[in-house]
C-alpha cells in the first residue's frame, strides 16, 4: 500500500540475493539508496521504483543488470552470473541531498559515491561512473549544518580533487575532451600542484582533435590551462617541456 517511489526519493529495502545454485551472496536487512543515483545494481535501480511500500518482489537479473561481466569479489559473485533478488520495500521518504548535513556526513556520503563510481569505472560503465562522481561532488559541496574544522576542510578539498580527477578520466573514456579539460582545470584551481590533474590535462591534449577548441573552465581573468600537447601544437615547446617537467617532479614514479 502507498505510492511508488518518485524520482529523487530515498528508499529502504530488505534484500536477499542468490546465485542460480541457491548460494546466498547478499543479505541486507535495511539497504538505503536513491534510485537513479547508481549506488546499487541496476536490477534494484529499475525494479524498486515499480514497487509499493510493503510489497515483496522477486527480480531475476541477467548479469548486465547485476554485477556485470567481471562479477564481484565482495560480494563473491562469479563472472557473468545472473542473480535472483528477493526485495521488500520497507519505506519511501524524501531524499537527503537538499538538507544541510554535518561536514562528517558530507565526507562519508561523498566517499561512498566516489567509491561507487570507481566500481562502475572498473566495469567499463563510464557514464554511470561519471554520474556517481558528480553526485559525490554534490554531496561534498552541499549545504552544511556547521562550518568544517581545519582537518575536515582539508579532507573536503582532497576529496573534491579526487572526484574531479575521476570525472576527467570518465569524460576522456566517453570521448568528451572539452568536459575532461574543465574537470582538470577545476582540480588544479583547488590544488595547482596536483600531479594527476597535470598528467590528465596532458591526456586531454593527446585525445583532443586539433580542430576543436577547448573551453577553459577558469574565469576570463585567467589564461586557459593548456596541456603539453596543445602547447607543442602551437609551437610553444619550451612551455610544454616545463609543464611535463613539473608533472614529473611531482610524481617521478609515474609511467605516464
């Protein structure tokens, strides 16, 4: 009884997941997520919004809607394994995102969503990974109930830089060089000496067609950040060498 979940609402479900041989691989008495945020397997993303509170449903999920071609280590799911889920919809409520949250909760939510993005990225689902990374940034940048302390502020900065670098990697995989460059520049505005962002910016130049201008995410009062490849294409070899030298000094062990 009751209305089905609406977009943006948070749900609580009881979940059991089993392999075809009956082996139980998932048991969660109260799994909480927002459908569409990419925090759970796609079978639950698609199935739970069709349910009403109190309803019990069985979803037989082919592997693309479960843990994909590679499977999973935790939970222990073999490659290309279909799963049978028994799901009970316990509760539907408004999502937590618009509400002011304590800094510690913002950090925890941001970390969870970034790790979920890494899960999608490892499976090759770069669009889902990008969605999770953006949701992570949304949590990290959201309203707070109190100003963060010095350690929390530093951790928030580090998490933002990690997320932006991950966004750039996902955008590159999706062939969107302009958006990847914007993410790199946003990371470098927070941490100008971030070696990964510098190297990623170089990858953007290597992946970008020469005829497509790249939009700078910096304010107009600042010059655009250019990758070594783009600098070299403009005949600015000395500047390109300086950028690469700086990246190498920051991360001398990098194979890139």
